[in-house]
């Protein structure tokens, strides 16, 4: 069993240095493959698809069936280009990063796939799975929030440390984790894509958010319509208090748009709008965050 004591956690140097740092550690002695043969510890190797299994705590829980079919067709035509990262687990291997590729490879009826084997702790495994999925934008808001919550709960990470690890703002992590205050039924709707994160954020603190979420889905409401629905559902006294807190002159739509853009980028966003236009300000704290913004704006890797 992996040691998750505070002393063990403090000794882990990988935190905050990103995915490459977590995967860059030197390898121990070669593990034993499912057929009992020693596996060389360097580079990429081929392993039977049946010799590995998903990690039960992997952040991603929802896999789109159509997208899996498309990926399977691509793998069938071109092969699996990017290796799957695994770790030794008993007499077989456990998937650390690449479960979606592994599932698609099964559909493509591949017998073997390229893998990279790493000896990793439970905490390192969770970090790599989280960062890899976030970098690929594969996790939805609920999966991402649950992964953050688990890293904090089980491995003692702080929101500040997680923000450095995934190159997001602390407010982004905090706002995402607030989604976990919603009822399970609402979180499930976000998980399967019935409503979006913006809808769910608007329902936080609203009376009977499950009922409101069903209305949002049934009527196909926009995020702004959802915010209006949530405001109207609150008692009149609460609405007056909320208006007073905004100073009475802050445009609620602009504030909501700032929140939505901030959630997408994981950074603080400010909008100043006037009669002749305005400015959009995105604040970053590190060069990694700036690279991430440039990549998302250009659609290319930096």
C-alpha cells in the first residue's frame, strides 16, 4: 500500500513541475509482464491489450461512444501513434494515462499497443491522469472538480499547489470545486452533457437546483436565461441583498461572461465595456499560463 502520510507527501518533488517532470523519473528494476518474461525498462515497448487494466480512480468517467468509434477507426487505419503510460500492478499493468486510446484500440481489435512503463505512486498516478486529461481538455467540469477534490482529500494538496500543477488560477479550481455542492442529479447532468458548466454554476445557491436544472434542460435555456431563472427563484430579500452587493451598477451579464471566460481559460478575466467598445483583460501569473493562452487562441502548440 502506498504511504500517504504527511511526511511522505512532503518528500515528493514532482508536485507543481508538470507532466514531464512526473514522467521523467528514472525507472527501477524491470517489472515482469503478464506472461512472466522480464520487460526492459527503457523506451517504448509493445504490450498485449489484455495485459493492462484501467485505474479505478482515473478522473475521466464518461466516454463518448461516437468519439470512441471515430478514434477506433483512426487507430485501425493508422495504428496507435501515441503510447499509453502504464505502471506495474501485480503481474499485469495499470493504465496511468491513455485509457481512451486503450478502449479504442480494443474496438479496433489490436492485440498489442505501444506503452511506456513507469513506477509511480498513487499520488503521482492521480496527478499524471489529471494533468494529461486537462491538457487534452478531455475532462468535463465535474470530473475535473472531483479530481481536484480527491487530490486535496487523499494526498493533502492545497488549491495553490494544484493551480501550479495544472497551470490554472486558484480561483478556477475553487470555482470548479463549488460545483460539487450541487445535488448528485445536477452533477450527473453536467457529466453526460445534458447541461453545461455555465448552467450548473448559475444554479449554485439557488433553491431546488435539481428542479431548475430539469427546466434548463427541457427548455434548452442559455446560460444567461439560467442565471435569470436562478435569480427569480430566490426569495425577494435575497435578490435585493445580491443587488446591493454589486453596488447596483455592475452589469450582471458582463460579470457572468467574465466568469465563463475565466472558467474556460483558468485565469482571471476582466471586461470593461463602454459606448464605443471596451477591453478584455486576461491576467496570467507565469509564462506557462501565457503559453497556454496563446495556444488556445491560435489553436496550435507553442
